[in-house]
């Protein structure tokens, strides 16, 4: 009876799986400010050609460069666990498996794409990458990847997190990145915010504006994004590819696959390789799990909207709560995005991907049960998937069915212990989605000629 199901280094995937090849309808293109599809040239100001091609490629399999695989081998293949102790704690007949992405140096799945993005930028002759980070998961992943490929990394970290999460900042600095509290005085965007609001605590939207402004200004500088875009989800598909092989080794196959869903990258990463089977007729249910306080897929609308708060990015067709929606300050910082991946959104719209929302207290309860049975302390984001799996396992207990449930443990919670402290102190609350706030921000969706005609 295996606990960890391990692949050899030589079994690490050689190709990324591109879900666009198996989608029943072509993905809706990103639109520029004029309402026309964005051209590759327009993206060339901030992204390297290879990533722009991946963003739009119809190829089912895209080779992973050997230099990228060499770095991924520092922690991949990641282990698949059979969660027997959690099954026992629940007394469920369900078989529960989880892929452990917490084993990366940064402690989450995010380095899977950071490494690929750093590689392609280096190949294109880029010297410096700029990015934003909220709680610091993405900034630390890009700092690591930049260091391994010899690129300078500048991280614009939302000011309130810069002061509240000093250890994520220390990690970035240890890996050689320059970290600035955003809004900063280094960009026009930052300076103009500081003029109007000298005490601004910052926001992801402002930090994105600063990072994009710098990347657009300099030929030797590009921008990197940690979720949402097609190429980011593509790079994460090593998770699901490995999981399929690992389940095959124990003769099992999931009835349901779960992952927490913020911008959709770790969900796409574990679920898309199973979607390939679903497209070929196999029965498997793919479930994205989000917080009730930021219920993009479960309560948002499917429409073109900006990717950032200010309206600088192209328009993406996605489930959105409105680009100026401000979710309540829950502790799963990585799940507080107003939109979602266009690929995940389209598949959800077409009924091929499911979504559930879980309230905050249930996620912490699940996280603590997981830590006390399996040992690993999960990131607050990951606890969302665990909570949804526990609901399903309890359903199996009632019905006596023995279903196979797989989830992605997207990261560990070692830098989120203050959130656990507050949970134990009884200070956390459930936030139901603020219906009023969503209605208000949905009133500000960009108006497209295109939408009004249809
Ligand atoms: C960033 C993050 C998420 C959410 O981002 P996705 O792009 O939806 O995967 C989930 N879990 C962890 C640990 C994260 O760092």
C-alpha cells in the first residue's frame, strides 16, 4: 500500500499539453482598446515572441526545452500522495489523492511557469523582468527563476503586503530580486497615485501598472505574469501529466479533479490533461474551487473585461466580477482576483468545467484537519480544494460509494501562519459575496459594440 507515488526524473513530461487543441470552440481572442483582436506585435513590447506564440498556438503538444526541464528537475516530478490518514479521519470510502506542489523551492506551483518564462526571456536577449506581487508567492517564484537564468528581477509588491509579509520579501531578496513597495516613486503610475494619495497602501492593479510601464519603456526589459494567461496555464500542465502517470502506476483514475482557482493556473495545470480524456469521451469531472467572497466563476458574468483594475491590459473574455471589484480581505490572497483565465472561463461557460465556492471558515477547518492528519500545513488557497474534496468524501460516506478524488495541493502555508493564528483566535469570519458591490462593479464593464449587437 503506497503512500507516495513517485516518478523517476526521466519520467518528467517532455511536452506541455495545450488544451486549445481539444476545446470544442476556438478560444475567444483578447481585444485591444479599439475592439479588434490584439496583434502579436502589440504584445511584443512586453513579452518575448516564443511566449506570444504559445499564447495563441493551436498545437496540442509543445516541447519543453531541455534547459527548462533541467531546472524543473530540482523539485520535479512532484510526489502524488494517497491521503489515507485523511480518509481515515473522515471515515470515507472515497479514495483521496493529492499532488504536492509545495515541494518547489518557493513552496507552490508558481515556479513551474516562472522558470519557463525566465528561460524564453533570456533566449530573447532580455536582461530584466518586472512583475507585481500581492502576498509574494509569484514575486518569490519569479525571483528564483530569474536568479537561475541570470536575469535581473524587479518586483512591485503591494505596499500593505510589503510591510505585513516581510519574509516573502526576504525570500525575493535572497534570490537576488529588487523589491519595491508599490505605489513607488519609480514610475509615472506610482508617482501620480502618491501625489493624490500619499498614504496609499497600494493594490495589485497599481502594482501591475508600475511593472507594465517599466517593461514597455525599455527594450531590455519585459513583464511576466503569474496566472490567467494561456501560456501560464500551459506551463502548469506538467502537474496533471505527472498525476495521470502516477495514478496509472496504482491502477486508478479520478472521478473528480479539484483545485483552488484564483486566476486558474494551478487548476488548468492539474485539470487540462484530464480534459484531453474528457474530450475523447471519458467521464471525469473537473472542479474549480473559489472563495464565496470572490466568486468569479459561480456568481460572475461571462464578458469582455480588463485584466487589471485600471484598464491598461487588453480585454479578455472571461468570468468577471468587474475589474474594479474589491474583494474582502480574506486570507487566501491568491484567490482574490476579479477575473479568471479565458480558457477556464470558456470551458466553464460551455459546461465542461464545474465550479464551487466555499466560505472561509470551512476552508480553515479543512486545512487544520489536513495538517493534523497528513502533516503538511496547506496554503490558505489550497485549503479551498481540500474543503471541496471533504464535502465530496462525506457524500461518499453517506451513499457508500467509493469514488476516486484527486486534488492539487498548490502550496504550503508556512508564510501564512498569522492567518492560522487568527483562525484559532476566532477572529476570522465568513464573507458572503457582497452582492451590492458586484452589481456596482459589473455596471462598469467596458462597453463593446460587439457585445451590444449580440
Ligand atoms: C497563486 C496561488 C494560487 C492561485 O493562483 P492560480 O493561478 O489560480 O493557481 C493558489 N494556490 C497557491 C499556493 C498560490 O500561490
